[in-house]
C-alpha cells in the first residue's frame, strides 16, 4: 500500500519540476496528469482517515457519557 508521506513527496517533486524546469507542453501535461492522480489518491486517503476519526470520536463520546 502506498504511504501518504511518499505520495506527498512525489507530488512535491512534480510541482518543483514544473516550477523550475522548462518542459515541453507534452511533458508538462504528463506531469500535470500525474499530479492530479496523486492529489486524488491523497484526497481519498484523507477522507478515509477523517471517517475513521469521526467513528472513533463518536465511540469515545458514547463511552465517556456512559460512565
């Protein structure tokens, strides 16, 4: 499974490449596409983590209130 930190690093590398290098239109489009794919994966990971946190928080609230 891909790690969040690795995906962020890959995205940062793409951004740096696009900001600091003169790329052809084709190269820029390929890098842009890779960046969008990485952003989508990162967004999905964050949403999944957010969902787990909400579930755990609700469980803790119920346990805490029952005591």
